[in-house]
């Protein structure tokens, strides 16, 4: 699924996210190629939050002192993340 991500409140980019077993895999689309940004084990995620940002849902969490925020962009991205993270 594709959405916008902000890392540490500064770096903002469009990413493809997927859950592979117990890992959140983030890749950055580059034409026909995909640049793998990071693989985050779900059990290493802390401070998981879900709130609203300008009327849309947003999920945020901390992993290794980096704060990640994911914004609603398209259908069901946040719902998909909630299904996987809020177990």
C-alpha cells in the first residue's frame, strides 16, 4: 500500500508499505525500481499512537529513536496498519 510518511518531523516522502511476517517493510518507489528504506520488526515498535490530522487518520510510532508518522492517502492504508499493529 502507498502512503505519505514523515520521519523525525522533517524527512517526508511517499512510500510503499507492507507487512512481511512480523516486519514492516518500507520501500520508496523510483520508477520501475524500488529503494528499500527500512525493515522494522513489529516487536521493536514503541509509543504507538493513532489520531486525526486535519480530519484524516494518522499513525505514529518510535523505532530506535526515530519517530515515524503515516498519513491517510487512499483507501484503507491506516486500517491495514491498525490491523497489523494493534493486535
